[in-house]
C-alpha cells in the first residue's frame, strides 16, 4: 500500500496564480526527490455543511477558494526520506507567514496509510 500526505487550505482568489506557481514548483521538487504523484486541486463544487465541510474546515472567506492536495509515496519510510530532502532543497523557500499567498494558520494536513487502492497499479 502507498502512503499519502494530504492537506487542505484556503487561498485568496486574487492570489491563486501566485499560489499555482508555488505549487507547480513544489510538485516538480517532490517528484524529483521520489514522490510518485503530486496533486493540487481547486474546489469548484463544495458547499457548507450543517456540521462540517471543506469551506468550514478552513474558515473560508468570501474571496477565497479551497485547495485540496495530496502527495503519494511508496511508503511511510519513503515519505520521511523524501520530505527531509525537500525541506533542504533551495527551490523550496520558507518565507514569512505574511508573505505566503494563503493563510497557513487555517491549513490542515496529515499522513495516511493506504487502505484500499484501485487504479494505482496495485489492486487492494
């Protein structure tokens, strides 16, 4: 089974192109260091729920969109190895929070072990 890092964050519509450039660069870096796949997606069909939802989870503001992203690795060990390399890569720059094109305080993420996989080259 694969290992997946997933994250969700709000991005202001007016800064989406800036965020896309950062995400495009990040995807290239992660893949060069060994990640199997890298996805960043902009929500276009997410509604507030009664208790929780993507918009509610990031306290989405009227001028923002939700970005849902994930990175696929061969294993947890590979994820740990790759992320260590990525964090040392000079192409990944850690800027001050106020310079980021999104509010990192409303971002959430986690690592997940595969449970059911179809279409990844290894049936469940």
